[in-house]
């Protein structure tokens, strides 16, 4: 997974498939975006964001968007 800081975007939503539905992540209130490490930054509209780090993890990105991540 790749974590991006999108605070410089200054828009409520990115222009990608994950951000087109109502209830998608508000990029002003929560500007950290998580994607699969191999996803295209162009396709996800992350060119204005700064990549912070990659994480090798055994959970899915969708778990984060659904608030299903539990850490122990």
C-alpha cells in the first residue's frame, strides 16, 4: 500500500473512480489517501499529492475505506 498526503489538492474529492460516489473521502478534512502500491498516480488523480511511504501489509485497501482495519 502507498500512503499519499493530498492536503495541497484543496478540493473535496479527487477525480478517480473511488471518489465518484456520494460518501467518498473528504480530502479537505482527511487528506491522506491510501492506494495499492502499483496503482497509477495519473489514473487516481494523485499528481498533486505527495507520496509519504509504502507499507507491506496483509490487509486490503478497501478495508481502510470501509473502516475495517484493526491493529494489534
